C-alpha cells in the first residue's frame, strides 16, 4: 500500500478555500497574534532570515529577499511548487527543488540543490535524485527504494548543506563540490490505523481501524539547534495517524546513523520529541527552542481528502537528558496549511501560510 504523502494533491483543496484563508489568518487572540509582514504572495513556503532580511520562496519557484521596503529576486528554480530554502551565516541562500510521487520520473531541474546568485543564474550544487538511485532506502515499504523527493534544507556554517529527502526517508549532507553522504536513515514506525479513512475506488486499500501497520517516516524537515545538533522532522506516511510524527536529534558529523522508533535512544540519532502530526518544517531558535510547523492538525491525509486544513505552529522547549520538554502552540486555529517557519536570533518567529493560493509571511507574537 502507498505510504508516502502526495502533497501536491492538496493544491486544489487549498485553492478552493483561499477566501477562507484570508479571513481566518488575520485574527488575534490569547494564543498569539499574527502580524503580516509580506503580503500578496502566491503559494509561499520557505522562510529564512539573515540579519534584518527576510528570504522567502513562492509557488513559481522564485526566491526573494526583503529588507525594509526593498525586495529583490535572488533566483528562480523549478515551477509549480515553492522550493525549500535556507541562508547560511555568510548570507548565501540555497534552494531545493522536490521530486515527484513514488516511481515517477524526475523532470529536468527536479530533486536538485541550487546556490542562488542575485542577478545571475542559480548554480546547481548537486542532483539529489541521481544520488538516491545509487543509495536505495533499505527500509522502503513501497517497492520504490530509489525514490527521491527532497523537501527540507539547512545550510551549515562550514559551507555544507543538509537535505531532508521525503522520498528516500533520509538526511543527506552536500558539499560545495557536489559530494553527498547519507547522514541518517529514518526507519518506518508501526502505527494504529485511525478511524474515518477515505473509502472508494480511488482510495488506497486500508486495513480496519485499530489495526497496526508500518508507516514510513517521510522526512520533510531539518534544522540546526542552538546546541549545534541537527534536528529532523517527519510527516508520517499512510495512514497518516495523528500524533505519530517524531523529531530526531542527530549528532553533527554523523554518517550512516539510523533513527529507529523501536530503539529510539540508541546511537547517533535519538528521538527528541514525539506526538506531532504531519510536520512540514522546523526552525532552531535561541536557548534550545524549536519552531515546529504542522501542515494540518488532523493530518495531511485528512486535509487532502476534504477534512480540516487548519495547521499548527508550536514552540518546542528543551527538557532534560536531550529530550524535549513542554511545547506551546502559537496562533492556535489561525493558520491554514502553513508551509515554513524561521526564528531570529532574538527569538522572533515567522511563518508562511497557506502553502497554496494567496498567502502571507507573518510574524507571530508569543
């Protein structure tokens, strides 16, 4: 059975609800106020910060930088879905294009990491899809072990770049010369089939509610924490059981680590947090905090099949013994299909919403 999300299929659902998005997103309240900082965007996703500059990506593949009243184009990569982006401490921005669904051939420019140069063409750093053909997923459940859908990116201080691949269910490290190494692989997790899964001729075959089945990790996001460790978030494959997305903590410099939900505290990849649903993005903040974006509180599958498109933004605080402590939701109930987040050195949190249709970059009061 299919176990990876088909995120692009949410587009039609999101576009039909675009009027609802604008109405809900402006609200304030006790759980945090959303202040629009960049408006009138088409399907915004990636958000990154460098000093007082906000870098963001939109649905036609363009990446922009805004400082005060000035906005400039940093580059354009791909079309149809906003790339993941990140900017390193030196001000260099990277953009990452995704792949297709399981088993689909990759079009030119897909599944590729680029370095952006304002006023010049983007530089291709590495083709992630080609690497995954030679580095198949040993824990694949779909019989497509060489699938690649790069989805999350984090630029490191040394010039290398981390890539979370939602097709390969792994974390990669890319060097400026194009060399790639597999940092960690995320193993599937056995989950309980939730009630209310879609039925019908176009729906995937589903075991009865309450059954226990394996579901893939769907590695969507990566960030660097203030402790220097690398943090990776999961979406959770079919049946997208709510509350089964984990955040993993990986020792910097690791190669070939395994993130195992059966043995979650063994080795160089250990489980940091649990209980999330359909994680889309992570951002490291000061004093060990992480900003965590959930695409939909009900799960990506619920959103894709006509259910709630209300997503979530959390601040996850550190606990003891390298595990997460308490988490606090920001702007509860006010974000529709949020796509990306960033945290400034001062702790200011930014989020993009919605992932498809007319959208905005918000600053979140907390």
